[in-house]
């Protein structure tokens, strides 16, 4: 194929793709009766309203101890769900990875389970689990754990396969057992990456736990929903600020640990 013909075809494909996206966007605006000009004009007023109302007042600061207590609860749930789910995820990843699977039949089911748990959003898991546990801390814990379990399983399967099969085959040649191969070769090679992904999931789950708390009536999300619906915007803004500070601090600690272990 001539270079000019190839470039012309790619250009036509790009134009067609952009035209389809533009048509879908316009059709969505027509169906939803969305006025782009009016929507853009509301943005400055929204910023002014937020700056005017979302400022912690004296009443909000008096509620700070309760906010910090609920924030601590949210952080602990995020940490517990991330670490416990990562342990189970690593176990399933060892069964699903091509390097460490005991039998080829284990690989497909393990990857399928990871895909199911990973692709269902945490808010959907929370809604599903509400039927079993109601509005309780268990609902948020299991919702965060399920998503973490699927994600960690997926990334650890890829990490284990990237390590390579040569060290595993060398240990097998010496007559080492399966447990010895995993503990002496695979785990030490993958541990830094596993810790890095666990820290990442802790950061993610703290942010997700706020949304889950609104649905389950627990943690810092419950306080935000309570204050916002009762028009206590100053207290709601203090909840947001406390959550942002907590996320930034934990991210800084995570980055320090990553630089230390990697």
C-alpha cells in the first residue's frame, strides 16, 4: 500500500470517528435538552456560591472532634479492606499466573473471578451488599474489599508473569517444593510491587469510602451527607477539607514508602 494512500485512509477514519462522536454528543444534548451556553454561564455563579457557603464557621469547628473520629474510622476501614483483600488477591494470583499455577485449568477461572470483582464498581457492590448487611460498617468494608481483591489479583498475575519462569524452573530442578518456590523465589521478587499496589489501593479506598459512607450511613461520608442535607454547609465543607488533608498526608507517606522499597 502506498504511503499516501495509507495516510489518506487514516485521515478519513479519524474524520469519520470525530463525526460520529460529534453526532452522538449533539444527539445527547438534544435528548436531554441541555443548553451549552446556559451551562457554561452557570459555572461562575457556582464558584461564587461555593466560596460563599462552603466556609467552616464557628459551629463547624466545634464539630471537628466528631469529624476526626469518623475520618479515623473511614481510614481504618480503607486500610483493613485493602490489606486483607490483597492477601486473598495474592493467593488467587498465584493460582492464575502462568508462572506459578499448579495446573493450566486454574488460570482461566482465577482471571475470570478477578475480572468480575474488578469491573463491578464499588458503589454497585455497596448497593448489592446493602440487602445483606444493611447500613453498617460491614457493607462498606466488603464493598471496598471486593474491588481491591479483583484489582490486586489482576495486577499481581501480570507482575508474577513478568518475573519470569527461569527462577521457578531452577528451583524445581533442585527438587524444591511448590511452597518453597513461592516463598523463596516468587514472593521476594514480587513483594515490592505488591506493597506499592496495596498503598495505591489504600489511597483509592479512602476516597471511595467517602462515597460508600453516603450509601451505607457510616464513616465520614455519613457526616457529609448529614450536614449537607441539613444545610450546614460550613460543617460539610470542613468534612471535605479534613478528607482532602487526610488523603494528601497518606499519599505523601505512601510515596515515601515507595521510594524506600523500590
